[in-house]
C-alpha cells in the first residue's frame, strides 16, 4: 500500500507570536522582565507621538496619530504575553523618558530626529517573542519619522543653521587665537585685547562675506530674470524670420515648443490641442521667489556678525572677569568645550546623525586647533625669551 503523504502544515501568520523558549513554555523571570520593559517603552513611544500630534494639525497630525496607534498595538502584544504578570508599570528607557518630556514641552524637530534613531535601534528583529510584523513596523516607522524629521529640518530657517555654524566658527577661531597668544607668556591684558581684536576681525569678515555673497547673488538673479520685451515686440515681428523663437529656445525650450509658443504670443492662433506646448502666460517680475529666499544682504551680514561674535566671546570671558594665567586658560577651555559639544550636538540632530558623536567631533576639532596654536605660542615665546 502506498503511504499517504502527510498534509503540509501552514506557516503561522505574521501576527502570531513565534514559538520560543519564552512563549511555548512557561515564561521565565528574564522573559517577564524583558516583556515588561518592552511594554513600558511602547507606552512611552505612543505617548511621545500623541504629544507631538497634539502640537500639529493636518497631515502631520494624522501621520503621528497613526504611529501612536501602531505603538499601542505593540503594547497590546506584550500585555497579552504577560497576562496576569503585567504587574506595576516599570520605567521606560532614559532616552524615551527624555523624548516624552521634550515632546510635551518643546518643539518637534529635535524630538523627531532623536526618535528616528530610537526607531532604528529596535530589538524586535532579533527577539523571537516579537512578531515579524512588529519588527517590520519598526523598520517602516524609522522611515516615517525620518520623513517627518526632514520636513522639520527643511522648515528651519537658514538663519538658524547660520547661527550654529557661525557660533562654532567663532568658538574655534578665537579659542585658537587666545591659546596661541597666551602661550607666548604675554600679559593677560594683551591676551584679552587679542581676543577682542580676533572677535571683531572675524565677525566683520563674516559680515562682509555674507553681504557680498547675498548681494552678488541677488544681482545675478536680477540679471538672469527674463524681461517682458516679447509682449511689446511680438505683434511687429516677421513670422517667417521669427526672432521670438530664438528667445524661447534661449530660455531652454525645444524648437517645437518655442515655435508653438511664439505663434501664440504673436496672436496667430490659440490652441489647447497640446497642453505640453501651450505654456502659461508670462507674468510680470514681482521680485519674489529666489530674491525672497535669499533675504536681505544687510540682514545676512548682521546675522553673521552676531553669530560669530557670540561664539568668539566665550573664549575671552575668563579674561573679561579678571582671571589670569593658567586658571583663565582652563576656564576658557571648559566653557568652549561645553559650547562645542552643544553646537556639534545640534548639527548632529539637524543632519540626522548621532548628537554625541557630532558633539565629540566638534570638540576634537576645536581642541585640536587650540592645541596647535598653543604649541606655536610656546615655541615663539621660548625663542623670544
């Protein structure tokens, strides 16, 4: 007799928890502790997205509420596994506690940048007690949060970015100047004067550079703006030797589109048979768009001056308050180090990278520059003496 092949067993659904040592048998104490931690984290993440949604409206609010609903589904999964072992709520991770606080009290761009990193570090992919759907959710959540964070980064004004980078430039350059001058053994009064001179020189240089840059770009845009001469000259042009076609081709149109547009402009016909060729009428120049995005040359210069000066002021604060010698150097290094960590962290958040790594990188760059100039100061100081 031919043996009957066994019926294939269908694979478990994605939402069914996979069999594991923690689910097939009685859960261990370690399982319960881990599930309770996951439960606390999911509750905290849902609260973060709910808090962010309460500060938004429209599409972004709906997206954030959708994320919160997904986290609540994950919460239900862990609560179901725990059953009667749910016990008292445990504290979520320190990062999620901080994010929840920030979401409830501050803006969303930095919270979303940090939440993006938290979503990308989900342990579900390697945890047999989490379903494949939950692991996939977390991967998708990272991309959703990345998109929302990108919107926030793009909404940040250019002045904010300029503030961070301008202040960082002032910190590094003036710290290096003060350390180099101070290492030569000159008086504290001369170090302070050098720091003030460096602050003014750097800030004025930044302001002048921004003014020239923005003014030149505005002039370039003005020179490139099409005029409305075609409206005046079109009726008197010769259609057989149509110079107007050259105008439109010079603006980047194909020959076919240029000829079609020129005929319309000269009043020969009005045709909507090919919408891709019938372009919108030319509008008068209002001075908006690119010009508005650039902003005022004077405003850019003033902002750059203030941003650079705010950073360059920190290295000379100890000397302004009367400190001298080694104590002044140490206090200046500590103050600038803290400021570099902060500006580097902000840069990291804006770029979606690790704030700690970017802060440490800025600190290393600033201290490295200061160390080089300090050694040069020591060298020149010893040679003079």
